């Protein structure tokens, strides 16, 4: 017992001292001043070196036989396009044609043929210190009114770089001397404000600042992007294969499986494929066509084709809202089932819009009696799933 008391007397003062020190430390730390609040002035404008600059686009339209050929540098930073301007002009001025197609031949230094892309005859990659540029080469059937065709295309391109349409002749385009051209070739040089990325697509689907009055008919093009289909090329008009087989247009690299019972339809220079389906006394027509125009404008136009009495904005809104989201060769597409005022009779349209490059779209459209269009719904679905672009 005596030993225990001595031990207690030995530890008690030390324990008390340690406790006091810990208490003092706790009090001291609680009394320390907090760091002062510091305010910063942050500029609201983006620094000059980070601001998006101007975009520049160069393009040439060359009439040749019954085709219009397009050579276009996709909109890119102005300083990058300036590096290749002279080479690009010399390249198009010296272009020649063989079998109705341009001979690309030996390309300038730093240029090389790129991979195949839908709706193009060729792609050319051009290296610059600032950016790799993309030159597209494509064609479409030439329109009867050359001046109007030029203005329509140039104004569409102007819209891609944020410029308003021009009412001037050729919409600011100017003639360029190209010996191989059958008529006046047009040089286009457009500079607009960059959006900091790729040129926007109208209505989330297709490009081209065109009013409803400028919406193309199904067999009339409205711009450059369409045309890897060469003029008069039998390849672009090749009939589909038999039921269950696949077909390919070598020019457009368009492949698909044709559902059983689909018959060859009427082809044209703008149609990549055409079929007739259903009984002969209630036949529907299916066409596959590259074209432009904004999403709402196309849907409104189609509804007008089957509702001659007129189409209210609410009807168009409902059609856009009810669109089915589908995938076509990995691309986000929209499918519309459009019925007349009497859904059980009259004409109906089953149309799918697939976005392509250059702000264009592929239109797969079936038009015919409502009962036939409805009956072919699953066949159209399988056709869409088989498409390769």
C-alpha cells in the first residue's frame, strides 16, 4: 500500500503538468486569427490569344458538261487558309477532266489524298503550320439557271461562317479562268466570324441557311456536298441487287440490303436508289436522295404534299415532336411518319433524314397510299439498319 501511494504522488504532478500544457495549447490555437478574405478581380473578356478568330472558306464551282464540280476548302482559321491560297488557286486553274471526272494528278507539296467520305468524289488533306485543312471534291447535276445555282450555293456557304445572304450577282463570287470549264467558273472567298468549332448545322440536322421558299425538291440539289455521283455515271444509277442481296454504287460507296418484294424504281441523276413496293394498284415509291434544307422546312414541305388543304404550325410541331430517333450506319437520324388528314386513307410519307458531311443529309423517303406505307414500315426499318455510307 505504501508503494502504491508513493507511485501516485510521483505521477500526479506530472499528469497535472501535461494536462495544463495541453489546455494552454488548445486555448492558444482557438485564439489565433483566421486568414483574411482576399478578393480578386477577374476579367470578364476572353484574352486575345484565346479568342476564336475568323474562319475563311475558299471554293470554286466548275461547270463541266451536265455537272457542276465543287472544289472547296472547308472553313478553317483564316491564317491557315492563307498559307495555301495560291496553291489552291493554281490547282483549280490547271484542273483537267478525263471521262467526265477531274484528274487530280500530282498534288502540291504537303497535299495528299484523304480517305473516302460519303457524297464526295475525293478528299484532299493539306498540312499547314496551323491546322490540317480539308479540301472536298464533289459534283452535282448542273441546274438550268447558272447564276441562280451559284448564288444559292454561295449564300449557303456564307451562312456556314455566320454571314447574311448576299443579293449581289453570284452572292460575292467572281469569275475565274479555268480552261477545262464549259462556261464561267466561279471563285468564292468568304471570311466570317468563327464559332470556335465546326460550322453549325441548321436545326440540329442539316446545314444551309435557306428559307422555306428555297427548299429543294427531292430531285433538285441545293449545294456542294452531294455529289460523289459523277455525271451520267452508270454506277450511280446501278439497280439494286436481288432480294436479300447487297448493292453498291462505286462512286458513292452506298451499300444496303434490299428487302424481299421491293422492285426497281425510276432512277434519276440525283437518286442513289429507287424502289416500288406494295401491290400494283396501291403502289408506293421509295427514293434515296442527298439534299439540303433545314429540318423543319423539309417536314413542313412533306406535310404540304399530303395535306393540300394547308398545314398549321401545330401540325409541324407535333410531327417534329413525334420523330423516331434511329441509327443509320452509326449516325443519329430521325424518322417521320406523316399522314394526311384522314390517317386511314389518302397519301402518307415515311421519311428518314440522315445527317452527312458538309451540312447535307440523306433522305430515305417512301410516298404512297397510307395502307401501303404502313404495311412496309418494318421493311423500311430493316433497310435503314442495313445501310452503309
